[in-house]
């Protein structure tokens, strides 16, 4: 018998809103997910810039070898993707950005972040228990939601000019965030865990080498955000009770579990999708 997931996150709630079937296949049925080159590259950029900031926080930024570190993390992420699917022709990727382009482009993304860090007055915030706010785990529970909400903040900075905490998320995609919801989730969890308020949320757009539009996070209280996640959790429980997570096939470009989806005639649907004829409920 399939069980409810043990937690929520911003990305899982976003998936649920976009397509409940995709949420079920990824989070409940655990269907195999098709690798995406843009996720491989994005993960490597996150890891390389994290390494830089950890060294910089310790005053050792001169020891950071940008190209060497980038290539090591990119190769590691490529290997992990090949373990999932060795045929790279089946990966999701842009024709204009194959592996060799990503190798050059990703290095530029890492360098653009370093260049910004060197000229920015913002400083890595240190938590009350002495940890630098780099890939900061603020997972926890919020009022109105009975399950844990997982969240890892790319960075929290202190702006010494405006005297504000700023949550920053690195984005290697072309598009900026659609709204402030991701930052609002992080702000509420940061407040719950550490008792501090982050006034702003900003995406660092690696392709442009600069922060994007700042979002005011005043409305994102723990209660406000908790209610949103509580509603999502209730919807998940209702879908589970009904045995049906409806599919939305209006935009499946970014979906990584199409092979397991009956609505897309996926070849693996009978193994993972209850809507597929011949599907056997897992014991």
C-alpha cells in the first residue's frame, strides 16, 4: 500500500499545483525521473559557488581554483545522470546548450557569481548558533500544516547599508521567479527556526551576473505560509483517499516522469500510474 510522503517543500507544492499526476509519480510512486542537462549544470553551479563561499567565509577565497572546481562538480553531476540513464540522447536538454556548451557556460556562471560577490557589500549572515548561512537547512513545521516542510536556503546575506537580511537563491535558468512564494516559504521557516526576519528575497541570475528583482516578504508570516502548505497537504490526502491524482497535460515540457504517465501513453505507465490498465497496486 502506498503511503503519504513524509514532508512537503516549495518544489513539491509547485509540482502539485502544476500537475497532481506528476506530483504522485515523483513523490509517491517514485517513478524513474529522466535526467535533464540543465539540472546537471545547475546543480554543479550551486555546488561550485557553495565551495567558493565556504572558503571565502573562512578567508581562504584565494585558494579557490574556479575552473578546476567547476569541472570536478560538473563531471560528478554528469556521472550521476549517466548512472540514471546512460543514453544521453534520452536526456532532456536544449539543442542550443549541449554538454560542451554547458561546460563553458557553467564556468562563466560560477565566475559571474564570484565577480558579484567581490564587488557586493553584502555579507554572508551567521546564524545564532554560529553557522554561515550557506545552503542553510531551515526545515521545520509551520502553524496550520501538520507535516514538515523541507527547505535549504542557497544564501542569507546581511545588507550593511539597508540593515536588512536578504534571502538569495541562485538561478541558472533564463527566466526569473514568477513570484515571491519560494522566498516567502524560506522567510517563514527562517523566522520559525531562528526568530529573525528576512525582509527581502532576491534571485541571483547567473546568466546576467547580477541579482534580479527584489521581493518584499512582509506578508509571508509563518501563519500565512503554513496555511498555504496546510491546504496543499489536505489536497494530497484527498487525492490519496480518492485514488486519483488528475493529470494536466497542457504543458508537459518540463515533466521528467512522462514515461510513467498514462495520460501521455508512457511505456512505464502500467508500473507506476493507477490510471493505466494492468496497473497493480504495490503491496
